[in-house]
C-alpha cells in the first residue's frame, strides 16, 4: 500500500488487532491486520499514524551505522558487545582464534574478502548458537515450556522471530556482535511469543515478569550501530 511517499507492506492474519512496525536498518514499514478488516479500514488507520511512522524512520536513519568491512588487519569488529581488532594470518586451515582484544582470522593467502567474511560469520554462527542455547534452555525452564527449536540466519528487518504454529525461533546472525544482555532480551521476547502471539497488554506483563529490565536492554540494542 502506498500513502503519499510511504510504502507499507500489509499482511492479513487471523489476529484481533492491527500491529504497526517500523524496522531497522532501512525503516521498512509493515502492518499486520486482522483478516476480517477491509483494506480501506487499514488505510484509514495508517493515515492517522503517518507522523509516528516518519518519526520512527528519522530515528533509524540517524542511528550510527557500521562502515562496510574490508576484512583486513587492524580493522575493528564487534563480538558480544566488545570491540576487537582483526588480524589476518596465513594458514592452510580456515579458523578463528579469539584473544584478549584481537580476532585472529587464519586463511589462505589468496582468500577474497567474501571468503574471509564467510570464515568470520561461520564462527559468529557457532558462538551465537552456544549463547542462544544456554539462554533458551534457561527460559524454557523458567516459563515451563518445552525447549523450542531455533535457527540462525541473515535477517534484514528483525533481530528475531517466532513461528507460533510450530514454536520455532529464528535469530539474526548479527546478534553475535551485540552484548549478552541484548541477546537475552531478544530470546525472552521471542519465547514470550510462544505464550502470547500479539504485542498486547498480556505480552507486556509477561515481559515484565520474566525480564524486568527488558526496556533498558531494548533501548541499548536500538541505539547500537546497525
């Protein structure tokens, strides 16, 4: 749907209320609508939210962003909220070694930028999986849930998602760069969706119950470079 210069993705779902979101890193706008609403009713709702949408897009556009990475020695990279310097080392075996303030990336001398990125991101995936597994096991016990399956993938507009039909969680691989407390917030957020599909009052109450400082962690995550 287009309203003025705004392009909005509309999805009709078996839900009770409208849910409007503006997603980093590009300010994409989505709205989930009850499947019994007419499109014109959704349009009227969105016209009342244009000011808020543009305000959120301005926040996102002004947010600090990481420079494009070249994967060269002494380049700065993040891991679990800490800054490390990358050091490229020649080796017949691809691997990552984490030291005090350095990420050693071992690779063949002729490795391309994409090849070096793949080595680092494979390591990110493995390390993030360990953090997520620990947190999911912990909160499954606290919430009295069966431990859900989860996966890690590249996501352009979300830090995580919950497929409520099969109770599977997905997490953005870029979370490997963020502080543990922020990762914990995303884990709890998505696990609460297993209990409550919508972002309603019940959802907020459960977030307050299981992670009282979630608002602080959300703010920190949203202010970190994209």
